[in-house]
C-alpha cells in the first residue's frame, strides 16, 4: 500500500498519521445491462480524503 500502513491492529494513513479510515466498495454501472462490471475495492482516509485501490491477491484465480 502506497498511502496506508498497518500498525498493530489498525490501518493508518501515512500522510496525516490518523487511523480514521474506511473501506470503500464502488460498483460501476453497466452500460449495456448485460455485463456486470468489477467492483472497485479500496481504502479511504476520512481526514485527507485519499483513496487507494486494493490490489487483487496474486494467487487468486
């Protein structure tokens, strides 16, 4: 993670140093109604308003 780090049991923003973060799941709308687009999962700092998308697991298929 570029903007966030973990300390003990908490995820902390590197910019402001606070643990006031939330997990965001954004689901884009389908343009044709047939294909379900992939959701975007990430972490957002409520203080700095920085959003970072989480990477998918490398071993996941």
